[in-house]
């Protein structure tokens, strides 16, 4: 067996994580998950200094209760 050494281009990875393309991909996934959750859930995205972030959250009290009882957001992400 040969030993393979992989060295990441750290600047390239950093640029990829902060790119507009990554933000758009994450937002698309978050929107799809929020749609699977139903009414009362919304998706959001923002850019941190180190990476793009997307989130799905329960907005209404009914959705919050539904998520607590059934883990709706977690199930929608699978």
C-alpha cells in the first residue's frame, strides 16, 4: 500500500465556504426543508465572517409546539 498525503488548499476552502454559490445552495436546502415542515416555519440565511449559514425556524407558537413534540425540523432535513 502506498501512503497518500492530501493537503487542503485552506484559502480555497475558505473562499468556497464564503461564496455566493454556497450561500445559494444552503438557502435552497433550507427553503425546501421549511416547505416540508408546513405552515409556521421559515428559512433564513446570512453570511458569517467564516462561512455562509442557513437556518430553518419555527415562527408561530403552534409550529414551535409541533417541533417540540415531533422534531419536525429535524425530520424535514433528512
